[in-house]
C-alpha cells in the first residue's frame, strides 16, 4: 500500500469518527433580540463543500440550507428569510452555528442541525419570551443561554487543534514507511552478502 493511500485512509477514518455537538439546555432569548443556536463538529472538519441544513424538528421544515458553497433558499420557510445565516468562515472549521435575527415568539421550538454526507445531526431548543422575562446571560451582541455543551472538556485536559491530528498521523505513516523501506533494503543487502559468502566457500572447496 502506498504512503499516499495510507494517509488518505487515515484522514477518511478521522472524518468518519467526527461527532456533532449541540447544547443540552434550551437557548433563551427575548422578543426582538438576535440569537445563536450552537452546533459544531469535533474534530473541526472543513464543511465548506458539504451540505449543512437547519430544520424545525416538529415538521422538518427548512430554516436554513447551505449547499455547494451557496445558500439554498428554495424550500426555506418564509418566516426565516433574511433572518438567518451561517458564517462561511466558521464552516471551514466545523462550526455550524445558526444566527437568527430579531427573535419572534413563533421561533420557539426544537431545531435540528444536520450534515447529511456525514450522517450526523443534533438538536437544540429555542425559547423566545417577552421582554424582561428571560433568565439567560448575554455574550457579545447575541443572546444565548448559559448551558454547557454535551461533553464539556475535563479540567487540565490539553486541547490539540483538530487539524493537527491528520497531519501528525500522516507524519507517523510516512516515517513508518521510510523505516520499513530501509529495513527491506538492509534485509536484501544481508541476503546478498550471505549469498556471496556461500559462493566464496564453494570456490575454496573446489580449489582444495
């Protein structure tokens, strides 16, 4: 198996091992506020060329759809037109966070984040309340709940950028291939040396 094939096989395995993460607790916002619905891949794979869909869980209606580097608004619900978006820059690192502007009471409900090609999806809930009735905390210009993600990192755990995983693995594969090649050359050299020694012994016996 060639080195390139080994590298591609490992990278493909890393892709298949990716998981999708959404908050456990509902996101809460007040009417008229902008809100973010988190959704991300771990490790953070590049989704720029993939399909990412956000739908309502109860009726599977399209909230936002990204396909082939373009926004697909053909089947998008009218109430979400020009009110939702994904960041292409964030997609390149596996972040599918949906930004929703000017929240309405009718936006309340469960939402599904889906990457069809990877067969990965997760759901999160949004609760929109009247002004002054929210118990959430604010972050920057957007409002989110203070809920932890599904599996928060353990204290003291080191965080290695996801992009370094396939690079490190590729380096290991290449080093292994180089070592294997050198071992084969050494074995071949030893076989030739043994063969030469045996022939020399035969010549000496013939001379005697």
